[in-house]
C-alpha cells in the first residue's frame, strides 16, 4: 500500500526533529498535494506531529481546512509559486547551520568533495551556471538571504528570489535555513549534508587552520559529476 502525503510528512518531520535540526517548536515542513500544499501547524513540534497538525492551503495561500498553518506559510507558498519543480520544503533552525546565518556568512568554502558535488562550484561572484573556477575562495554553495522579519511577506519574497535563481537551499540572516526538492526524502538528505558540512567546519576551526581544496582539485571533482 502506498504511503499518503500526510504519513510521508509525519515521517520526515520526525526524522528532521530526531536529527536535531528543529529544536522545540522551531522550523516547519510542507509538501505539495492536490490543489495546494500541506504544511505543519503553527507552534507544533515536528517531533510530535500527527495528522491533525497539518494545515492545507491552496496555491494562493487560502486555508482549506481548520488547522492554523505555520507562520512561515508565505515563504513556502512563494517558493512553490516560483519553483514548480520543488514539491517539498523543510525549514530548519539547526544551531550549527544557523550560526552561519547569525554571522551572515554564506556556506560556500570548498573543504569537502561531497559538498562541492552536491552544491556545485563557481567563480566567486559568478553568475549562476558559470562553471569557471578562477580562485578557491568560494563555491556556489548556499547563499544568504538578507534579514527580514520572520513570517513576513518581505522575507518570503527575499528567500523565494534565491530559489527562483536556481538555489535549492538558502540561509536566512539571523534566522535559519530553508531547503526544497522534489521529495521530502531528497530535502532531508540535503539538509543532513549541510548539517554535516557545518559541524565539520566548526570542528576544523577548533582543531586548527582550514585548508581549502584548490582550483585544480575542484575542477577534478566537478568532472566526476559527469
């Protein structure tokens, strides 16, 4: 028997909570379905959710059931509107990842081959799609959206524009990170990869100097993607 959208949401919500990405009642999760999308209720802990904690909205943001949706509903809605290929979104407040957002620092240093494979490489400041690598200061990585009031339409527009530009994960200054993909499984695995990068970065900073992969090494890793 195939799993329902609701069951899928509850499973990956708990996985996200168990992975320590959404402390307390922070964070939210959503999935497209039918004429709209399901999203976690306002103030709910993702680790304790049940079906009655799922709000259902149409693609204009209008409620289709009696559950009060997460206050970040506008951000999810705008991402779905601007990226038809994205069908699942998870917003996390993992302390390791959020530390980058608090420092207003993008996640883009070429320190791990798997991160380069998953998040592409580009010349620092290059346009999206530019595959040239002229220095090793940055990879395309994960951009940081400018600070805006949480739950505001301003934040929703700022974040969704980064998704429209082709990013699948975006930091939010002094807030957290949001990621989207075709499935909740893909989204969760992406978040695990980002969390692992952040933990590795902090541990390496504690141990000593961080050594970035150089241009030649980055290009060889890029060639593995073919």
